[in-house]
C-alpha cells in the first residue's frame, strides 16, 4: 500500500474521478514485456494516460536521469488507473 498526495488537474494520471478523489486511485502490475503489454492494452481499447517511461529516462515524472522505473498508466473501465511496469517501482521493496 502506498499513501500518496492527492492528484491535481495538472497531473497526467489524475484518473476519471478527478482531483482530490478519496478511494483507490490506481493499482499496478509487473509485466515481463512492457512494450508488448502496452500494445495489447491499446488494442483492447485501453486509454493511455501517460507516455511510456523507459529505464534511465527520468521516469514518468522527470526524476533523476538514472531512475530505473519503466511504466505506463492506462484508464481502467471503472475509472481506476492501471499502472503497468516492466521493471517494478522505485517504491517497491
């Protein structure tokens, strides 16, 4: 579980429920092949909320250049954001 600051209208992944939403904002899946999973989700009608962040590019939110996270976020059918990662998350243990 992660406790995060509220999203704002300026966040790319604010989600369907808008800013200051109380409840489940997003959940994530670790996938073996991120580009393949992104393609599958787009073909299934998934709406991509963020660019694909590759390892070493600063992540989704412009972190340090050596940031190892590789992920992309989609809008789920019920408004919950789906986060898929090919490398795990910096906050994962």
